[in-house]
C-alpha cells in the first residue's frame, strides 16, 4: 500500500511539473531560435489584419509627401503590395532584423541593441525598394520621386515585455532539466506502483488538468499582452504565432493523458476480474486418543 502511495505521489509531482516543462521547452525553443521564430511569423504576411495594419502605417508615413490627386492610386498600390509575394519576402527580412530585439528585451539586455521607446518595433523601411517597384508597375504618377518609407509598427509594448522578462528568464533556465525531471518522475512512479492501472488513471487525469490550466494561462497572457499594445491587429497575431506550437504540444499531451486513462481502466478491470488462488487447506487436526 505504501509503495503505491509513494508511486502516486511521484507521478503527481511529475504531472505538476509537466505544464511548466512544456511551456519552457516549446516557448524558449520557438523564440530564441531564429529559424523557428521566422517559420512561426512568416505566415502572418498572409493575414488580412496584418496586411491592413502595415498598409495603414505605410500610407500614414507617406502622408503629405504624395500629391492628393495621386493618393487613391498610391493607396491602391500599397494594398496590392501587401498582398504580393514581394511583401512576404520583405516581411521575412523585417522580422529577421527584429529578432535580436525580441531576444535582447526578453533577456533584459537593453544595451545590446537599439530598441525604440522600450518596445519591439518593426521597421517597415526595409520594404521601401520593393514598394517603389510596385508603384512603378502600377504606373503611379511620379513614382520615382516618392520618398522612402519611414514607417514603424510597434509589435510589443514595453510594459508587456517587462512583465514577461522574469517569467522568460526562469523558463529559459528550466527549459532543459524541467522536462527531463517531469518525464523521469512519471516513468519511475509508474514502474514503482503495485497498482499500475490506478496510477495510470491518476497520471492521465492530472496531465489533462495541467495542460488545460496551461492553455487557460496562455489565453490570459495573450489578452494581457494585446490589451497593453497600441496595435492589437499585429500584436494578437504575433502572440498567437509564437504560441501556436505550444498549443499543439498541449493538445497532444492531453491526448496522451486520455490514452493513459483508458489503459489504466483496462488494467484495473483485468486485475479485478483475475481469479484469485483458493485458500490453502486447513492444517490437519491432531488425533486425540481415548
């Protein structure tokens, strides 16, 4: 009995660590690795909300530099540009430049790079050459004389980043050994348990509960980050893109938890229906004479 109770305690501890272990492993790997980061944010170039926000920023940046008569054609050309393959290529370059800023701010290394206004900013000036080519292709009047774009989009505000710095620092430190510790505790607990079916059921249910709690925390975090951002049309999709892989892991582990519950139920039923050995015959009674 004590053996099973101790095994269950180990399993519960491993499951409790599983939530932060998934968040640490996935988020740190997604954000700190440049290729993973670019792979996550590149599809945002096809999001209508992002395209509209970028088009609005570019149009506002041009402002009075464009003759009023040419404004409708310029705005139409900008809209065509943000929906083109050229914009997708420029979007990758913009985010390649901003990635060091993301890492520097999350690691509280503000002096490492120039970060404007204590916020992560996408400098849309990178798109200037491609945008001018689009103006020429669309036959915008005086396209060659239109000045370069000096537009910036704030992705994450300073307050939201400062709030995330302590959590990210802790996650980065725990991203290696925390998943290992969680898996080791769960495996060792299952091997030690004398009632493996019941322990599997406890493991599965606790895993599902922990993953659901992490999903709720992920959703609440996204709401807070978006609320503190001046440009929610871009901040929201960015947050979703950087946490989408974590969501996949969370749902996958929920599925594993469900499998554990089913296996545990099967093992418990087999143990309950297993025929028990008959009791040993009573010892022979001594014969008493006379």
